[in-house]
């Protein structure tokens, strides 16, 4: 299980170029780690929407369940199930890869995937797909390799109804910057933050998908 600090900022997308240059010129000397790519996620929750309520109520320990894949929004050969627990800024994430018999991500095949997940994780039977996100992510890493940064752009949200049909989508006017690093590097990272205009913001893409008017 991966354990790390995650710190996020939500920034208006008009500042993308300034942000990118600021990261390159910061004390961390960020540079590109991977080629940018599209990320797709479907979030699952129980009938009480517990994950949303935990975020809104400011619960210190929050849990989130999702599946994630890369590239094409409607087609993939592999899916990652991610079980994520967050305590404050510290995140623990467990991943399990599933190979799809049919790569087309329609309602029927997503139902089949859920059955396969339940075989491995019986507790998953209480979850239903509730919302989905898609965004284009840039990957950077500090010169000393201690800190990773991602910038998520072109963020869009969709919601599902009770029949697992999409209810529509909306695009976010913001981008999201996130720093990720091992817990042993927290003092180093906090001591080197230069950009005082950046404030830590609570940002959950899953929760955002429920409150479109705030985007």
C-alpha cells in the first residue's frame, strides 16, 4: 500500500502557463517526468453517499473508491480499482488491476466488471457508480526526485442516475496542482514553498461532480 502526503491547490486555468513556469523556476526545479495523458475515473459510493458526506463534514479520515484507466474515455483493456484512504494530508492508496474481457466501457461491461470486483472484494457489493471524471494530466518531478507534482487541466465531470445512465457533463474553469511526496520529506517541502499566492485548498473531484454551480 502506497503512503504519501498530498497537497492540492485549485487555480483558475488562465494561469496555467504562469504556474508551469513558476514550478520550473522554483527551488524544487521541476521538470517533466512523463508525457501528459488523459485520466478517466468512475467513483463508487454507497446509497447514503458516505464519501461525499465525509468530505463536506470535514471528517479527518476519509475513504474513496474508484476505478481508473488512461487514454480513450470509452475503451480500455485494463482497469485499476483504487481504494483510497486519507487522514489529513496523508494518503494511503491500494490498487488492484483488472483485465477486461471486452474493452468497450458500456453499461453492460461495467456491470460485468463490478461482478468481477465483488468476487475479489465482497464488500464492493454495497457500492454503485455515482460520478465520473476526465482530465488531462501533466507530470513533473523535482530535481532531487523527492517531490512529484501534477497539473490537471480540461477537467470535466459527469453524474450517473439510478440506472447507471449519464445525466450530463460540465467542465471546470479551474486547474488543480498537486504535490505528492513521502511523509519523511514533509518538513523539506513545507520549508521550500515559495509561492505565497497558493493556498492549500480542499479539492475532491468526486465531490465537485455533485456541486456544478461552484465550478
